[in-house]
């Protein structure tokens, strides 16, 4: 089970590292791609907001990959994963309001939930 949890953690962190860096360093290109694909109008997120979300995503992803904790077992990992899962709830609501698919947000939320439950102390 430990190997499966580590694979899930690497996938979760990889997705959030990619999206976080994209929001920070390629905001204009990201906005053009999203607006071209969607019929819902402008993105509705300023560059400053996107950078803040990107920083949260990168910070959470790094915390998910740290192999040891300074606190009781796996608490930093569970807190970081819970923060990313809550971020996906907000992202899902955002996408639904724009009449887009929220499936990626739901999938990442469930992956985070799997990690939290799997790393819960017995």
C-alpha cells in the first residue's frame, strides 16, 4: 500500500507543480488557450490571483513530496493534501460556473482524499 500511496503522491504533486508553474510563468498563453477552448467568455482571474493560486499549488505539491515530517507522522502531508483538495473544490465550482467540465478537479480531489485516508495513522 505504501508504494501505491507514493505513486499517488507523485502524480498529485506533478500535476500541481505543472499547473502552478504554468499559472506563474505562462499566464498569458494559458488564458489564450482557455478562452479559445471555452465559449464562456473571459477567464475572470487576474494575473495576480493566478500567481497566488500557482504559489499555493507549488507549495502544496512540495509538501506532498517531503518524505519525512517534523511533526507527528504524515501530518504535514495530510494538511498539504487537504489544502490541495479544498483548492480543487473551489476549482470545480469555478469550472461549473463557466459551464466547463469539473471532472479533472473531481479526480484530483478524489486522489487527494485517497492519500489523506491512506496516510491516516492506524
